[in-house]
């Protein structure tokens, strides 16, 4: 019934977001009007698949921060976040929905109810970290992007090491690109064991996350002892897990551990999604280091200086992080290189967590 806002489902003491969105859609006279209403009033990201007697209503969020990809086969159509979901089911790519687009999907057709917006801010972390390697977004495959990431990291680097390794699993493709470019052998000095916890950041308790992450990495001593290693991780957020990984490599006999994150230093907590691992600015190692240097009150203008890879402040921040985490050397991917690795215009990408620009 239109106007009803009674909430029955609760989640950790708060309103269930799905139920809340349903109540907002219910404020209008039709599903299409309700979906448009939700797009207008919800800040951040929220894409919807809604099934009723008409078919499946698919709505990509207003800024297109997350994808919805449509595929087809003889029997009909499907909609998914990950294009890899339909690859082995007999479907072929139909289209990527545009930002703000609303479609009605039936077995016979995809009817566009609202045309997409020109403006898009898709999350860059899709390619860097949380997208599945076989998935393709906006025509750009995740695995290929990560290979390019490693290639551009390598072109700015001159470190002398014995092997290149990716912190599994999201760092591996970056490391392959780095290895292919430099000719430095790729190796797997530790293997990830993941039958139960596919994502180490899933538990809400940080100590539990750290413990699970440590348990998942099993060393191969023969590939570590007396070696100079270069590690590529998708990102450094709090630094806790990567610091522990480095310690465990030294304990296993590594001579040197050089670190090359596949994205720039994360400076700002994500306001839009919960995928980028950077929701709390107080926990970011960059902000902790900046606080030690600058004190409690740090202006946005000062933070921008620390985000500039050509500034003295940036170099000082990186050196402090290197010292804290025990790396032999540390060099981040530059934002301009990361954007080039993706291959979309910067105006179409959300890079807020690196430069604070909305």
C-alpha cells in the first residue's frame, strides 16, 4: 500500500536498507516513478533488481558507481553485477546499463524506461581490487587492467630483486604485468588457503580479520630464504595485514621485501560504497602518519599536498609508512598511471578515496 513505512526487519539495530528502499519506491503510484524517486533522493550508490509480474525492473544507480550488465540467450535475458556470472551459462553480452538507466526485462525484450545519464562516476576499485578477474566492466576486463597496472608500475621502477610476487589473490595479476615488463621472474612465495573466508575484511572485528588473513597465507620457504622479493598488493589501507606478511617473510629468511601497491595512497574514507576497504579515515595508515607529522587539525588543502606524488609531503609520508611497516622500499602506483591502466577518462571514474574529489 502506498505510503506504508512500517519496518519489520532490523539489522544490527538499524533499518534494513533493502526494506527502506522498498518503502521509498512504495511512496509513488508506479514502480517506475518509485525508482526515479529513489534515484533522486538517495546519496551514494544503490542499484536495484526488482522482480514482479511485469518482469525484472533493473536500475543502475544515478552516478553509475557500480555496474549492471545484461546478457542474452535464446530463452531470455539476465542481469548481473559480474559479467563472469553468465559466461558459462550460455549467455552472451547484451549491454552494460548506463548510469541512472532503468530497464524492464522480460523473456522477449529489454525495454528502456529511462535513458542513461551522460555523467558517470564508476568506482575505480572495481578494477584494482574487488572485481572478479574474468569480469569486464565498461568494456574493460579486470585481469587485463591489472596486468597494465603492473606494467606501468614497472616502467617507473628500477629496483633490483630476485622475484616478483602478488599478495594473493588480488595482487597476482598486477605482479604478472610487472614481471612480464621487467623480465624479473614471477613466483608464489606464499599460497592463499581460502575454503572458508574468501575475503579477509568480511568479519566486523579487526583483530579477527587480521587473524584470518594471517592464517590464510601459507609460506613456501624454498622460494623465500635468501631472496630479495618485490610484493604487489592491491592497496595499503590500515597496513596491518601487509606489515604482518612482511614480518613473516623476514622470519622465513627473506633478505629484502620491497612493496609496490597497485593504487595510490588511500587518503579519504569512501562515502559511497563499502567495497573499497577505506570507510574509516581514522584507521587509514596515511592519516595516522599525517597526524603524527601535522597534528590533529589537518586541512583539506594540506591533505591534497600529501596526495601529490611530486610533493615533499608525499615523499615524507611514504617514508614514514615504509618505516612503520618494515618494508625495504615502498613506491605506490601514481593516480595518473592508475587511470591510464583502467583506460577510461578520469571524469567517468570515482577517485575520491585518493584525491578527495567528488
